[in-house]
């Protein structure tokens, strides 16, 4: 597997941007210069991340998310 990260990645298995192999390796996200551990999805080119909005759930039982805009940096975590 190469060390290049995709432009967009999601932790939701039903998403078309989900990559289980990459997520098991460990992906770190820095948003506005701050390390974030609660990111559900990110897009580097559009400059946003999605994070869970508290404990709220939608009608399908999935967590509600909000989109935050700003500079996004991603990297592979070293073991």
C-alpha cells in the first residue's frame, strides 16, 4: 500500500469514501493547526471536516454531524 492519502476519507462504512484498510493503519487529522481525534469525514481540496454534533442521532440511528471549514492536514500515524 502506498503512503499517499486520499483527498476525501470517511469512517462511515456505508460511504463511498470509506477505506477500512487505510483506517486500520491510522490516519491523523490536523484542523486549523490543532490535532482532532473526533473526525468522521474530511476533504482536503474543499477544506472541511465533519464531526459528531453531541449525542444527537438522526432517524436511522446515525450520529448527526456538522461541517467545519478551514485548512485540513492529514498524515499516517506512525506505530
